[in-house]
């Protein structure tokens, strides 16, 4: 089932933000995340807030979702204005899920159009949708491009049929090169998402998936280690011994192979799990998350962050639609981050980027830890001498351990 929402303070029904949210806002980029909570089939490893048609019930409707999401776009524009936030054009928009492209392309265009109507787009803004390979057509991709989308991220996951079967993915490997071609013909940049460490996946399987993905010459690749979440079908299968468990050493071997092959193909890492053909083709929306910019999350279960204030919407599409129909904030809870929490999160996230973490911004324990991190081969010595903490390949494998060493106890 979908993951639980975090604990937090009650969210005000009018959605208004405290004055803290306006501090420095003119210097921060502003983006929009749109959550489309529908899937044709629930993948066995997934604990995202998504629903198949049989799980919905209660009057929730895919047909009405676009108009409901537009209602929150309208609500967001009012809240930001009434809270004293400056007008800022959208630097990035990201449609995620779920499977956004289960909705008609015209519905996604309607939501994007409403957002652009309120905020506008920065010149050269990035507008992405996630998609399953079996959920697009040449015609739908052309509609998205005409509406202002610039980028599509396909959930390829693997090129090996038995691996896709364990993951409950519904597309066939032969579909991927076809949709990549369609996206390019429509004028969209292409990213491919891969997952490694699936039970039963050999190193040879993973190599084949990488080589196959790279043969399509994507602009961007994300490669994520499979995490088995409690409550998922896959977790139950592992517990019953139906499929093997997850092996950390196997994950490490597969990450090293991914970096070797992706780098050799001309893409460079810019975040631990992400590689782009050029710096301009890095996912700017995700970079905004990692750099602590502002974004509003549209949709059930979506999270938002503005100026150190974080909130999250009610999970179920029916409850979400009901709140908006009453003119109320769909937020289930929120928290205002204190300076210490914001600093810890900044260090955790910036340390994962190839742009690095400025050593001068660390406290005394962190600065003193640098010599040991260099000696242990976890951070790059030349970058450290220039005042930046940049992870080595070994450091990327142990990124959490590096962060623990540079943060105060």
C-alpha cells in the first residue's frame, strides 16, 4: 500500500504561509510538481501514493482529475499572493506519479496551461513528464510538446524480461527504442530510468540493461538501487522466500558498473544516481529539490516546500478533491524547519552533487573531518584543495557515511 504521510503540525485550512516563507524568496527559484496518482498496475516494489482503477472507489475519477488539479493550481496562486510571496515565473514543472501519461495528453496540457496562466515560465524553462513506455503514442507526445513540455522521462527499469516480470512492469523491452524515437521526433529531450538490484538480476543482466539503454543515446539516465519497502508485494515475496533478498555488495558492484559504462558513453554524473550528457541536460527540477529552492506540489499526497515551510496533501484522491471543492487547503499537515534542520538537509543534499559542498560552510567538526575523508579515498583531494567536498566513486557508494562524518554529533 502507499507509504504513510509524515507526522507534523496541523495545516491551516486557508493554506496561508508564515512570514518566514517570504525571507529571501526573490533569490530562490520556484517550481511546480504535479502528482498524477494513477497506474494501470501496481508494481510489486512500489509504495508511492498511487492507485489502480480497482483501488480507487469512493467516487474518485481519472476523468475529473485534471479539473481538480487545476483547482489546486488556482488555490496555490491565491495562497502565495496572499502570503506575500513575490511573483516568480516557473523555472521547472515536473509531472510525476503514478503514470502521468495514463491521463489524456490534453489533460496534462490543461494543468500545465493553468499553471503558466498564473505564473508564466522562465525563458528556457524545463517541463518534464514521467511516462511508462506503453502509455504514450506519437500523437500524445506531439500534443505534450505543443503544450510546452520539453522533456520526457521513461520508466525503462530493465531490458531483461525476467527482471521486468519481478518488478511487475507491463511494457516489453522492444517498446523502449520505439518510444524514444517518437519522443525525439516530437522534439522532446529523453531521460531513461533504470533500477538495479532486482532479485534474480545477475551482473550480466544489469550490464545488458545498461548497454541497451545507452544504445538509445538518451540525454539523461537515472539509475536507482532497488529498495524493498515494507508493505509491498515484493517485500512479502522476499519474506516468504519466493525471491532472493537484497544484497548490498551486489548493489555496489552494479553501481560501479553503471558509472563505468555510462561515463564511457559520454554522460557525466551530477548527482549520485543521475548522469547527463551535458550539464544543461541535468534534471533542473530535481536540482531545485537538492538545492533547497521553492516548489508547490499539486495532487494527493504531494509535498511542497517554500522558504523552510514544508507541507503535504491528504493522500486519497477522493479526500483531496473534497477539500478543494470546499475551498479548503488539501494539506494534511506541515512543519516549519528550524535553522539546524535546514542546515543538516543542505549538507546531506549538496554533498551528493558533483558541484560539491563548500567546505567553508561546514562547522569545525566537518572541516576537521576532511583530511580523514581524503585519506580514506572518499572525497576528491584536488576539489578539497579548492574548498569543495566532492565525492569520489567510493564516496558515492558511502555517501551517507560521509555525511555522518561531516555533521556535528
